[in-house]
């Protein structure tokens, strides 16, 4: 090969001198060279100049060049398998200090592209998003000979450098074109353009076959704002710091996937319908990957909401709108609808006025117009059924709403503010004044007026809160659903005083369990990025005016809510000084299989998931049918006529049971719970003021219902307790919380009694699937339930299930409810609400239900598919977890018995019962606790003295028997055992 044409060294010196001052100077010098490269007359000379500069700093002097002249040349060495038609061994790249490139990151991405078959890009039109210095676009064109590659980037600087790199590799050292086998050069195949994601292609009507991108995301949710601040004139320091942040985020994601989620098989899906969604996704995927990488369970967060998310909400309101908040002033809900209904159930007002736009998911029996005349005459104090709620829909216009408020004097008002009224704070001030004057509690929805933007517009409500303390009778509600990545993913939050927030938190814990952690962290990532990339000047915080306190009686919590909140045991958060060991929770903390976490991650990476891909019905039917069977399934005439199944989904199993209780109440039914039922379920029914009765059980039978006792309880209920419709709750095969098992024969005997007594049955299978001591136990097969039981009269049943234990997801919950639908049930439900044909509509539309997001549905569908493959990985994983639980149960039993407890040891599940026999009646004093120990107060005594939290007999409902959940992480389980021993030593000493 001939030596390249020589360049005068003075030209090289002049170029270097023009670069020496700063990175900006180096960029200006590079731009001047690019102008010469773009002119055919000067192109060859400009290319020869770059070659001479590069040779000046060969042999390891690249870093010296970067330090002195703020640019360098770097060779990207191509693997032999990655070389194209020219068998090019390397690409030559020019870099300046403000242009980001991560060799490890981008090369990992390029290796992923090389795993695709050759025809994917050949003769195709391709776009590379966030192309940086252009090397991937150039390498892609060199290897696969596409029709055209468009390298796109929002940063004008990188586009200039990318063009220089294209000329560097399209021309040889003498500045002559390098042709491929089709007679084309890289200049024919590649173009670079400044573009906000795909804007250039869209504006120029370019039809693309493929979109790729190793994307260091522009994370601010306001694309226009970022376009304004990232310009060609942006300083070198600013661009370096911004790109360094991208480097950290994207590199972290790839490192986590490579090292912690190495089973991930699918590439990042970049087929976005809307380009702006790309900016919202990367930080969340980094968070999600870091959460899943160690195969640990998803951390249990307080029912009030993740502390981190509540902190971010408070910081956002303070930083952007100068509203001082603490996490204690924020409570999180699954949705705005749940927040409104939960608030109304907490107070159960005789009359509530609700914005007509906010009533769509309220129970239809609440909505009324006939009550208006009654309340005109008698006000809110007229006689009514206990804890009944009458809701009047009102227009979203403050003057009309205030007129209604002053005339009808409702106890609760749930209102929004129209867009034309939110400009000033006049509407809010008048509404606050009117509700305070008549003694109404106000819940104000600002969902339409809170912008998640780095340049949010303010409004009258936010300005008022910045200058005034929120009055004690008012609560702010806000639903977050306007994200561009996961359509329909929702959380909501309430802002109020500490006392109301605590009660709302406890209400959520009883009625819903908690809000999906992943949904909270998704929106938390948005808040975090807004705080990290806050732009614009904000006025200084003004001095807030204290709320004027007027002596006015406000409605308190409902009678049923007040008594339940007083009796129930709620989640105990960690203190500042120590963490709590939780043996009082209905969930597993065992190690999560890597295949499960990979499925979760891949589901959230995916885009454009179709409805068919989120349909879990057949998978759930297969799972339940295999494990338990469906009553009447083996009798085709029964299955087709009397037992048409309907499946509903909920974000938690508790949320579904909540709606079951409401359905029971709608038909004036009574729930019968066996003695020793899961305390959450019993307290939920009491909070809702449902009628309940108890079915006797005893420790000798493992707290299982015996057929004779059930029959006697139903007979007594119908004849002596004025019960018109009985609903029987049965937890099985594994009974929660005792851990004992119902056999196939035992459950069929109970169903026979229920059928004969025309009682509806709720079969709760949500705590089953982890039976570890099964000697002599017969697995359920309800499909063989006798013909007579199924038809005379028809058995009405509900199967309540939860997938987290079955699929070992440890914290990612998915509830389902399978219902039989004999005609009398359909008629009963239809008459109580509106004439709709399925219970699914009843649950979703008439009662409101927080449902799993479609991404979670897809995730669980994939996991169910794996589990239903009996020869696959899941059976082995389940067996391993059962063995671990068996070992834990044995160790816990031995520890408790050695420390003076009488254990009612179970054979499955994640909990057992024990009685503190040696402690009852003992006096104990420590850390604020003083008293004589019993089954109720021993929880507080153990917690205060050791940090271990268990469920007391107040929760189990069985005198003196406490609940211990033992599916903890190994280190936590060992700590729990030490705490049990420590408490024995504190109370019993050497006895």
C-alpha cells in the first residue's frame, strides 16, 4: 500500500493550537474541519489533515492529546465475527471531552445486535437513537449493507463529531472513497441528524424498518425543556456532567443485567408508538433491575406507602411549589377511586356530596337523588341505617357546589376544581370557608392540576397551600395515572393532618392490604428525576399563614371504623434506632428464583403488550384445576349449566375479599367465620359493619371446621340469629393461620353441609400450595364432588386465590376470584345494583376494584406458563421451598416449646399458632411496658423488649393463641429465634 500523501506539519500545528484553549475551542476547530470535509473540493485535504493529526499521537499518546488539546482519536477494534464486507478490523473515532461514549456499554449493545440474523438489517432502513459519536451506526452499515442508517441524537455537538467520524471511515488516508462490493461508500449508507428521538424521521416522512438504540436516556419528563437546555451552545462542563449522569444510569443497568439478571434473553424493545415515552423508562428499569438482581424478595413497605415515595412526594411539593410536607402527611392508595371510597367508608357520612366526575366507581346503591328532599327538611342528622352512606352527585363548578353545601349541610364533600376556576385561589378559599361553616369535611381532588414536569405551571390550589396551612377539616387527593410508558398504571396520594393520615393508612391496610410497590417506585422515579434535573427559577418560599381554628363539630370516624381501628393490630414500622423483625405478616420473604425475577424484568422492558398476552384466565384455570379441581367439573351437564365460571382479578387478595364482603352486605347476608380465622379478614368485615357470626373450632382438630359444628352453626343462624343468607368462609387446603390441612374428604363434607343449607361458600386457597407435611393427607379433587351436592340445591361458591406463594414472587401480588354463577346468584346481584350479566362487571364497575396492571398480568401469565409445565423448573423450586419451610417449622416449634410455649404445629403454609402458657399471668416491666402478661399484650411486650413482632390473640381471635409467620430470610429467621430465647430469659429467667 502506498504511503499517504504528506501534510505540512504547520497545518497540524495550527489545528492543535486552535484546540488547546478548551473543549469548546476543540469543538470549534472540529467544526471547521467538518466544513472542509463536506465540500468535495477540500474533502481529501481535510481527511489527510485528520490522518496526520492522528499519527502525531499514535503509540499510546491518545490520553496526552486529550489532556492537552481536549480531543483524541480512538480505535474501536471489531471482533472478526463482527467484521463486514470490507473485513475492516477497526473503526477510527474522534472524540472530544464533552461527547460521551462508554466503550463497555455500547460494545455490549453492539454484541447484542450481532446475535441477530444477517437478513434483519440488510437492504433495510434503520434508525439508531442517541447515536453519540456514531460508531454503532457506521459499524452497522459496514457489516450489513443496509439501505440507509439514520444516526439520531438530540445533542447538536455529537452529530457534528459523528459526521467527522463517518468521513474518517468512509475515506482512506489519502481522502479517496472506500467502496464496498455494491459500489457504495459509507457516505451513501449513513447520515447523522440532530433529532429529539425520531422527530427527524417523522418530520421527513421516512419509513423505518428497524429502530435500535443504546440509549443514555434523557430522563427529564419534559422533552421540550430538555431540548431548550441542550443546545449547540451548551457549555462543555454542563454537557459532560449531564452525559456522565447518563453514563452512570445506563452503565448501571447493563452491569446489573449482565451480573445479576444474566438469564435475560430478550433485547430492549424500542418499538415505541410515542417517542416521548423513551425518556421516562430508563431510570425505572435501573431501579427495577437493582431491586431484582439479588433474588431477594421485594421489601415490605408500610401500608401508608413506601417511605421513599412519600418522601419524594413531599420533596417535590416543597421544591417545586413551596408546600412544606413530611412523609407523615402523605398516604398512598392504589388509585384515586380507592382513595375516595376508602375515605367515605372511614367516615360513613349520612350525606356526602361528590363531584359528578368522581363517582364512577362508587357503589351505585350510595348514589341517590331521593335523599335530597329528606335532607332539605331534616339536614344530615335525620334517622338512617347505621353507617349508611347517601351520595349526591354535584357539578364541578364551585358556586353551584357551595350553594348545595350550604343548603344540604353534608358531612363530607368530595370535590374537584374546574380548569377555568383553578387559575386563582378564590374557588378554593370559598369552598374551604363554606365546608368549615357547615361542619363538612372536604376532600379536594387536584389530579388534573398537578403537572409532573420540570417547568410545571402553578395554580390557585398550590399557591394557596404554599402560603397557608391546610385547615384540619380538609384533605388533598391526587391520582397519578398520566405516565407515557405503562398506560393505566396508577397510584394516588392524600395530603392531610397526621391524625387523618394515620386513620387512612389503617383503612388501606384493612381494605386493600397495600399499594403495589412497583407502581409506587415507577412514579417515584419520575419524582426523583424531576428533583435531580430541576430547571428554572423558583420564587422564594413565602411565609405561611396558620389555619384559623374555628370551634365547629366535624364528623368523626364511623362507629364500626372507630371500634375496629382500636382493636386491630397494624403494621409496625422500623424505628430510627432499630429494625423490626416481622413474624406478623401474611407473605413470604424466602429467596426468589432468578427465573422469576427475569420474567418480571423482561415484562416491564417489553412494549406494546397485547390483550391476549395479558389474558391469564386459562393459566389460572389450569393451575386451580390441577391443584384443587372445580366443583362439578366431572359432570358436563353441571359444568355447562350450573357452573359457568367467572374470574376476576385484584391487585391484592384482600382487595377482592373486601368486595366479597360488600356483595354479602348488598344481599343482606351474614358472614360466618370459623374460630381462628385470619385476623385481617375478620377485622375487614367488622370495619365495613358487615354482620358476622363465628363457627366453633378447637385446638384438638387443628382449628378446622367440623361438619356437625358447621351444620349446627348454620341451623342456629337461620332459626335464631335472623340470618337470611349465610356466607361461609373456609381457608384451605392450608388453613391460615394455623397451618393445618383439610383433606379432600373433609372439604367435601363441609361443602355438602353448605349446599344442603343453601349457604354460599368462600374457599380461600390464597395461603395454600406450600404443604410440606403431607403424610396421610389426600390432595383436593373437587371435580369429583357428588352430583347431589352440586344440584340439590346448586352449590354457590367463590374460590379466592393469590399467586405470590404459588409462583414464589415474594411481594409481587396478584389476586384472583373464581365464582360459580347459578341463576339465583346472578338475579340477586343484578337486583342490588344494575342489570349486568356477570359478577366481573359487578366487581369492576359497581364496586370498584384496584386491579393488577397489564404488565403484571403479562408477567404472571409467563410465570404460570412455566409453572404449568410439570417437567420444568418450577416444581423443583416449589419442592425446595417446601423443604425449607418444613425445616423452619420444625426449628420454630422446638424453640418455642423450649421457651415455654404450647405449639399447635401445622403441616403447611407460612405460619403456625402457639400459646404462651409459661408467660400468662407473669408480671413484666421493660421499655415502657408494664403489666401482667396475657395472650393480647404479649405482642407489645416482646416487641418492646426484643424487636420481634408477632400477632397476638386479638388478631387470631383464639384466646391466648398467637401467630408466628416463619417464611423469613435466613438471617432474619435466626434473629427471630434469638429474640424468642431472649424474651424467655427476660421473663422466666432460669425457670
